[in-house]
C-alpha cells in the first residue's frame, strides 16, 4: 500500500501519475499532520535580506525580544516574518501561526497542487491554496486580504511543511503554474 | 505591516549593502535560505509604496523616499545578477508608485530604466 508522502513524490515526478488510491482531501490531511522544517539558524542569517526584526517579540517566548544571535527554527522564523509583514495579527505565536496553516490546509475549499519548482535544483513540491474568505471562520490570527489565498508549501522529499502565507489568488496561481509537472486536485 | 519605518528602511539599506557578498556565494547558500532571500527582497520592493505612504503620515516622507531611492539604485546596479540568481525582473526593482509631488515641486523627468536613480529620487 503506497503511503501519502510517496504518492505526493510520485505526483511531483510525473504528470501522468494517478491520484488514486487517495483523494486530494486525504493527501491534504496528510500534509496538515506533518511537522515543519526544524533547522535552526540565528536571526542574522534568516534576515540577511529583508527588513530588520531585531527587538520584535520571540514567537515561541513572547516576553523575549529578538536579537541578531537569537536562534529560530524555520517555523519560528516564518511566524516572525509573516507577522511582521502584517499577514498575521500582531502578537501571533508560532503555535497560532501553524494552527492557521493546518486549518487552512484541511479546509474543504482547498486545492492541492503538485509538481517541481522551476529552478535549477527543481525540488519536489506540494502546495495547498485555500480561499481566505471561505476559510475565515477557521482562521484565528491570519489577516484576511480581499481575493486572498493561503498558500502552504510542503516538501514531500523531506516530509516537512516549509511555509504558509496569504497572497492574492492570481499570484498564488502564478507561483504553482510555473512548477514542472504541475497539476491541481480538488 | 506591523514593522516600524526604521525596521523597514534599516533592513532595506542593509539588504542593499549585503547583496553583493551574498550574490558572490549564491550557489553555496542553502536552498531554503535562497528562497527566503528572494522572497524577502521581492517583499521589500513591493512594499515601497505602502512605506512611502506611512512615512508621509509620520512626517518622514522626504527622508524615507531619499533612503529608499538610494537603496533602490544600489539594488538596480545588481539587476543582471539578481535576474540570474533570483529570477527578479528589472521591472520589479524600478516599478514603484510614489506620492504626488507638491504643486510647487520641481518636475523631474526620466527617460529610461537607466535613470532609475533619478526616477526614484524624484520621490
């Protein structure tokens, strides 16, 4: 019996691979159950390009202020970044950030995308696009933007959720449309 | 945006300073970090109009416009390397809406993309 992650890898590798024996909802449920990438890096490395997050609150220890040497896991970094950018409301914690991502992935309106990124190393990707307006009742801290989608990215090779963030529906579609072997399943 | 003007502009200026070194060792940088850097640079550039509007309301319009213009010019000078490394089109660097000039303001015209520093400074 093929496992969900193996099916997502096969779907990323071939545009003729059938979805069966899974449904898109079952594969989304698998993605929602996975852990986030857990590599830890100092803030200075995460933010070498981008705005300055020094002095903002630590998303897992909110009474602690971030410094350049603060070690952040990938999930913590994404919580810092997306809250700073205003995509989650101020004060959102790592757990709350991840809870909104998982809730959006599980939402019935979501679309599953599969393929490989169109860059030099072409890593496998699964993506889930969720209409923010449709899912707003299950999202606790996400800032809902007009015509916005939550876009969640999963790496089926490493079996890790990489990120999730809201963006305009057309831009989310544009991102996945560039993938090699791209297909969408609802 | 939940960031302060200083958090934005200090980061934008740091980015312009550090990009040459990062681009010089781009292929040796971890894939996840490279994606982060590309996304963060795109966000900085896309957010300029919002930041300019925030700066106007904070009575820091001229200062922030000047500083973003200088950082934009520095980033524009790396456009070929950025296009190759991050797939970032030159249009994403120069395409910035700015608040209307005051009625008494000087009209500064820019003829081409090569005049990015002039165009951005017109902000």
